[in-house]
């Protein structure tokens, strides 16, 4: 769809976030002069199916009105006295922070990773303020890691580390390592991680013969959900670090090379 502002300039006004199937689009307004307006007027041009079952362009004019918070009146004298007493009490300063949903398993699989999801797009981020430390004897040694931003869900980041089995780690984030588009920054965070032992895993190794074209093998659970996928290399497809359970597999010949 094409969005054109009537009461504002739509150029560089949004952070646009789409879902994987492109069935939902989120427009995050960046400029406070725009999102503080009581009414936003714009046109939206999109394709819709007409009576002949053909896709044709259609333009709608929309007006979005800011929701107003209505104050409740008619307070009794007792309620007013109680509120006045509460106002007299000293209040601790409460600094709002940007919410961060961190998936950091306390018991980590050796192949697993950390992901961070924020409730709004980021204005900036500094991964030098993020550390992973491994416990070596009584000391904590900083170890390297890689990270990437989700190509579709822009508010999500993935952090990859070469976990060593049976070892203990600390995942640490300094305050203001991530700053949202509306000015809030994250609070400091620390999580402890214990990596599982190799004794807790099994492995499946496939010998694949008779395949000429590029191919890959998918590993499925009992409900036919795809758990992993690996390319066939030198007539072999390996699946290490498997949890105890029942699995099945299917071979797919990638004749068009699109994976």
C-alpha cells in the first residue's frame, strides 16, 4: 500500500515493520510533532478484488483521532483528604525504561541462542555494552559473540555464542545500551546461564545415496513440525545435539536451487 499524508509530511515519518507473510504492516511514527497531533489525516492506496475478481487500485481517505483520557469527577471529601495525604508523602524517583523481552534460558542448549525483543523500534544500540562472561575457576572471562537484527521483525535481535558444554556463563547488559525511537533506554540486566552436558543429547546421521541435484533433509517431530533442516553434503546429512524423542525425516531435492 501507498500512504500519503494530508495533515503531515509522510516522507521519513515512519519506521515501517512488516510481518513475514506481509499480511500486516506497522507504521511507527518517529516525529513527536506528528504523533502529538489530535487528528492524523492521510490517504491509503491499495489493491482490492473487484466484482470481476480482478485486483484494482483503490484509495481511501482516513482520519485517526487521538484517544482522550476522561477524568472522573465527583470525588468525595474523604477521597480528597486521602489523596492530599498521599501527595504529602515523599515519592521515590521512578525512571521509566524501555521494555526488553530477553529470552535467556537458565539451562541453555549447546546449539541455542539468545534473542532480545523490544516493544518499539530502536533509535540506536551499542553492543559494546553487552557482554557474555564464562566462569573459569573463580574468575569470569569475557568471551566473543555475534549478533544480528531480524530482517523482518526489526525490534528483534539474535545473539550467538559458542557455548561450551557444562560451563556457566553470565549475560550482562549495561543501562542505556538500547534506546527506543521515543527516547526511553533500557535498564541494566544480568542473567546466569548453565549449558547442558553432551550426555543429554543424541545424534542422527543419514547416508543419502542416489541424489544428483542439490538436496536437503528436514527433521520433523511426531506432529510433522520441521525442527531442523540441513543440506546434503558428500551424500551425508547430520543432526547432532538432539533431545531424546521420536523423529522422522524427509529428503527434498532442490531442483530450482531456492532452498
